[in-house]
């Protein structure tokens, strides 16, 4: 039952029902009473397993604005949820969303993207559902229960060939003697730097001069994808690239661009030379495979920042078995 108290020029209303407590303040008693009646109805409906009249779309947008923005990968998650909003399932009331609706969405999405992408999107949507249940009290049970997730696709093993590297360098008009004056050249250098260091695109884009230590041959990353700091050893070629960039230093960022610009510019470069199959992230696999010839797996994990060796071995280490055979003698 609701309790309404007058406090100065406003009215404070409190409700306690089925173990749920809520309160709010309104300018008039009638507004306070209307809110209390509506909230008690929602609590009663929830106890019966009936969600309130809220569109799934509005729940997702609320999640973007309140939860996603607090995360390190906010931009990617917000974009991922934005894509989900384009489908009919988002226009259902959250109380009406069923397992079958998600299965239909999964089937549709699998015709558009890889199973790995769909699995990632499901993880994000699952987080939205969990928040709607446990934090916002909008659901009593998850419509994702019993959903069969798409099977993992074959792990990507794409590496860079020297021919492909040369094509991108040529398209960017980059050479060791080039005077660096545009983003195409910086992206080409970022690609080369990634192959030398196994750093991710975001890590390269956010690298600052204060975290480059030429004497120690170290690039310090204060934070990374897994939330931990690490030091990345710099090869002679990596040092050369940094020295070349130092000659056109302008501001704190070593490569003078953010991750979005790096990604967009790289896509344009690879399209120019017909190498759409390449991803910038493939440089990480190329780098780790090359580095594996020089260091043991534990050191390799320290360089890459992997805390799970299985991911390192299964996803990023792609040796050429002919090379391995030659090592055997």
C-alpha cells in the first residue's frame, strides 16, 4: 500500500509490495497517487510473470544510455545494440518477447553475418535481458532460456603475405624514405608496426609518446582489452617506424589518429588493391606466428597480453606446417 506525505510544496510517495520498495516525489498529490497505483500494478503483474507495457526497443535504448556508456567497449556495444534495433523483435513489448522470436532473429542474422558475430550479439542481448530482470524488474524470466546458440565457425587463420603487404604499402604511397604527411601513410605504418608488435588497432591508435621508451625498447600500454597493463618489446623495425613518426610528431598520439580513423582508412586501402578479405586484426596473428619462432609460448603470451593460452594457441598462432617440417630436419 502506498504512503503519501506532504513535504513542503511537494508530495513524497513510498510503496512497499511483494518485497519491492519504491519511492518518488511529485508536485501534486494526484500525480503521486497515480504513480503509486501504476507502480503497484506493475509489481503485481511482475509477480504473475507479466512484464509491464514497455517496448523491447526502449529497454535496449535505456541499456545503451545507462549501462553501455560505463563500459570500456562502449562504442562497439552501442553499435551492436543499434543494429539489433533494426529488427522487428525490437518493436515487441518486452513482456511479449518469446524464445521463438529470438530463434527467428538468429536465423535471419545468420544469413547476414558469421555465427561468431551472432554469438557475440547474443551475449550482449543476454546482458540486456539480465539487467531488465535483476536491476529494473521488467521481467520475471528470460526469453533466452533454452536458446540454441549458433555453433562456432572455423577459427579464422588468415595471415598477411609479403605480396599483400607490398600492395597496401604501394597504395598508401609509403616507403622508408617517405615524408609522412597523410593518414594513408600512417595506417600503412600502423600495419607494419602491428606485425612487429602484435598490438591491437586500438592499442596502436591510443599509443602516446610518453609511453614510448626508446632506451628500453619498450612501448607501455597502461590498459588493454583485458583490462591489464603490459609492456610490449620493440624490434629494430618497430623502433625505425617510431623514429620516422617522431620526425613528424604533432601532439601526444604517436600515429595521430583514433581507432575509428585507422579502421576506416585501412578499409579504403585494402579495397583499392582488392584485398577485402584481409582484416587489420589479422596482423596480430601474423605477428604472433612470426614471434613464436623467436620466443617460447609463455613469453609470447606476455607480449600479446593473453591470459588464456588456449585462445593464443587456437586463434592466433597459425604456423606454416612446411616451415615446421623444415625445423624437424
